[in-house]
C-alpha cells in the first residue's frame, strides 16, 4: 500500500474579489475594518505561497508471486478477493473518520500519476 499526497498551490484572487464586493455592501465601518484585516491576512498567506490544497490517494497493489504455488486456486480470483477486502477495510476506516472517499477510473489514475511525476516540468511552464 502506498499513500500519495498531491499539493496544489491555490490562486485566491477570485475569492479576494468576492470578499471586496461583500465588503463594499457593508455600511458599518467596524465591519469593513474586519473585512480589510481578513482580506490582508489572506493576501499575506497567499503571497507566501502557503495557501494550497492537498489530495491524498491510497494506492493498493498486490504481488501474486507468493500465491502462485497454492494448488487448486485461481490466482486472479485470490488477488481480486484480497484487494477487495483491503479496499473495503480502508474505505470503512477512513469513512468513520469523516473523510470523503471517491473511486477513480483508470484515466483519472493515469492523469494523477502523470501530474505527480511531472510536477516540476508542469510547474515551470
């Protein structure tokens, strides 16, 4: 089992514009000061590149070499059942902690791994 963590720097400019628009609707001076302080705080964090989102991926893989010598068993069936058992156990445990669990298809998996392994190449554009 492997855990892949993918960080992505966020651009908060759109959120800043929304906050500025909301601030302009306010008539109370004290509330406007609070909005200004909050917007400035977010801008400092954003300029320091500390604002990012993180996605966590759990990769479950199975090696079948140790199962090959078991007589009267279909190797693919054993691997499938073993992976299913691991998958449901991990999914249940993470769900109990309040995490959202999504299954991804093969294309999404390839896209995620490509972006992970080519991070420096993509970030230099």
